[in-house]
């Protein structure tokens, strides 16, 4: 069992859930942000109990980091299994943000409100891109951004265009975060930190790369295709440390530095477009 005190900041998470419940009455629409690399695991909520049947949309964020073919499979899965409207979005791309904004206003046209302005709430696991979404919609940097869980700590209202206000909330985690597979996926996208079980997390990510994204692994290590069959988790970081000249005193390979570098590259999407799960992989 994962020690949640080390990873999920349970006091912070529980406070976020209480705040969401309290503020739901003041909200017309919920935007559920989901990391495109973990389209199921990243849902992260007890949806029906938490959102009280409020109108909701699903926005698959960081779509520029996700495997396009696998993402299309997920979009078909959502279409066949969800009644909630959904859209892919890359908050670094101006055209994608414009499409997303138009999508929101189109949905809101059919949502009644008791308020002068229509109000929506954005929710999602840590590091899913909530601050990036706010900054992109507003058109300027007003929220902190970083590939670290827990960047957003408080509750804030911001104006998003004429007649629309958005409520940001801190990240909240999945009720099954202690499941080992879910935990590893959350670590690989930067939603929670991993130290004690770093090797387990990285071996999980490495194996997905080798099984499904061999070409990316070859390009990442800058090796010949014929060499990939000899690359196993045990010697992967030796290769990486040599390639990047990660050395400790005495000329020894710095394998720890190589491991943290690999994890950061996975979180930041620098290795290539990856999805860590397919519909047949999900844990219900």
C-alpha cells in the first residue's frame, strides 16, 4: 500500500474537495481537465458524488504530448461511453485555445444561470494544466504554472471574456491513488512525486516505451535499431548516463541523475508523444 502522506498531501486534497462541494451552488458548468496521456486514470474523481449532476465537459489537456493514434481510440471510447461533451486542447496553441473557448461558450448557451455572469469551475488532478488553461483563456499570465503537483493552493475567480467567470480549484487526486498501477501513471505525468519507489515507476514507464514506443526509445538513446533488443531496464540508465556524460567523482556513472533526468523528460513530454493506457488497460 502506498503511503499517501508522502504523495498526495491528504489534508490539502480533502480541503479542495470540501471547497468544491461548498462552491458548486455558485457554478453553472464544470470543466473537468484530464491529462491526455492518462485519459482514464486522470479522471481522478468520484464524479457523481462530487459534482452533483452539474453540467460538465471533459477537456483532454496536453494533447500535444499524447500519441495521436491512441488518443483517437480514446475519443471513440468517450463518444461511445460518455454522455458528457469532450474536446482535446493544447493550451500552448492559439488556434486550439480559440476552438476550446468557442466550445465552452457553445455549451453555456444551453445552461441556465441565476447570476449576472455565467460561472464555471475547473477541476483536475495536480499538474493537469489548470493554470495554463486560465492563462490561455484570459490571454495573460495570472496563474502560476509549473510541472509540479500543488502549484495552485487556493480558490480564485477570474473573468474569461464578457459575461463569464471561471473558478479555479486546487488539484484533487483519484480515490484509488493507492493502487500501484494508478500511482505509477500519476507519477509519470507529474501529478504526484515518487522517491521511495522511483525504480518501480521508471521500470513501468520504460516497459511501456519498449513495448509500444520502441522508435521513441531508439531516438532518445540515439542508438541503432539493432541495439534495442539488448536494452533492458538494468542497463538502460548506464547507456543514458554515458550518452549524457552524467558522472560522479572518480568517473563513475551517475545513475541516480540519469533516472531523475528520464523521469523529468517523461513528465515534460520530451521523449515524444506517449499514452500510458488504452481503453482495454483501464482499472475500474
